[in-house]
């Protein structure tokens, strides 16, 4: 498919709150041309013309991420799922069937969902989440802090993780923003959820988030999104000595 001719998956590491242990990766779409120039996902997603092409891209990402996951059995593989895909009545069954075909353990896979992909049809979303979690999949609510009704339904969602949006992390130097992060982290832990902070760029942010109780951290302080071969190197050479 021409749309995917330059498509590659890059992976951004997720580490423990002390930064010392690599525990997972989030897969992100990149376009890499013949000269090796790397562009963001819009270089591919912006060319999608219809639902057929959108489906092809979505399932290519899912299959490639699961296949790469076979190389890293010790890592959680986080895959972003679009709202349209997640609201499809057949999604859970198709996803679990693909996992079985590829042979990756369900417990190694985490699906990241945006708030809009859930509230569009709340009851269907919960039903789909339940099927996926019963199959062993982990579910994360992505970009928490960018929506308006998150706290109201957080207790109702069958999820495993909460990902704090970069906009919250950027503000942790300010008193109010720091208080929000602390409160959300405390609430999440009380609900039995793991908390992942995105967009960590400074040691000061890492130290604050660790004290606040975040379980996992992700951001440029540790690594940008990199090709799969670099994740291989991180594992082979040892993290964080390779950084």
C-alpha cells in the first residue's frame, strides 16, 4: 500500500520513577523517506482519504507493534488506538484474534485511549474494555488532564493506567499545577491505577513526579522515540548505561 511505503514505527521508552529501569515503550508512527529524513505522523495520517485507508494504517500499526513486541518480552508495548477504531463493535474480537495470530502474550500489550474515544459511546466503550481486559490486555487512559469530565467517570472505567498529559507536567513548577498532579496521582493510586507521566524533560520534574507517587515516566529526559533497533541496543547494552 503506497500510503505505508515510508511508514515506520518508532518507540519511546517508559521507565521507572527513578529513571533506572526500562519497563515499556509507546509506539509512534513516523515517516522515513529514502534519504533517511524522519517526519511526524501527519506525513502519513494527513494523506488518509477514507475509512478503508484509515483501517489499513491502524491495523498495520497494531500488527507491527505486536510483532516487534516479540523481540522484547520484558517490555510492555503501548499502542494508541483511534476513537473510530475503538468504537467499532468488532474491534475487541479482531484485536484478540490478531494477538493470537502473531503470538505475542496479551499481558504484554497496553492500549492507550483518548477520552473522546470513550465518551462518544460510553457504554460500548466500557463493554469493549471489559472484553479486552478479560483477554489479558491492559488499558490506559491517555492525555489525562486535557478533557473536562475525566474525574467524573474515572471510577467507572475498567482501566489499569492513567497517563498524565505533558501540559500538566510542564506546569509542575507552578504551585497550582503541582497540586493538581499530586491530587490526581493520589486519587489514581487510591483507585488502584498506575500513573504514567508523559513529557518529562528535566531532572526537577522527575524528582517531583517520583515524590508525588507516579509509577512510570516518559519523555525526552530519557529518550525521544527511536527505531526498534535502538530499543534492541538499550536492552542489549543495559539501561541507563546506554544513555
